[in-house]
């Protein structure tokens, strides 16, 4: 997988037109497939394990929905961004990277349920 990602990135840099067909509809479908494929790897036992370790889940939740937007807001003030750019940066900071972390954990044979 990392090799395909690297090859695709290099191709996109040197020949962007080769990815022009990959519009929003394809991206949405690809993300849906990725979410489904990661979800079907989980078992009820995975969810039970997550419930036995509430601290990592709480830390992840607070980091994602508290710390990241606060850092985004602080950076926007530090760089003197406009209100519109500040709002955009805070919104981007509020979005979790769940699918990327799930995919990386799955590839590394890590705990997808906790990623």
C-alpha cells in the first residue's frame, strides 16, 4: 500500500491531468468504501476492549474536539488571520482524521478499534 500511495503521489505531481477524473463524487465513493472496509474488520470483542480502556478514548475525544480546535484558533491569532480564515481553520481542526488513522493502524496490524 505505501508503494502504491507513493507512486500515485509522484504521478499526480508530474502529471496532474491523469487524476482529473477523480472528482468529488469519486472521492465521496472512495471514502465510503474505505469507511465500510475498516468497519467490517471490527468485531464485537473489539468494542468490548475499547470499553475496558476508557482513558485512551477520552483523551482522543478531548484532543480531537477540544485541543485541536483550540490550537487552530491560537495559530490563527498568532498569524493574524481574518475571521473567515479563522473559522475555516477551526472547522478543519475539529475534523478528526479517523479514516486515515484506521487505515494506517490496519496496515500496521495495530488496534483499529482504538485508532
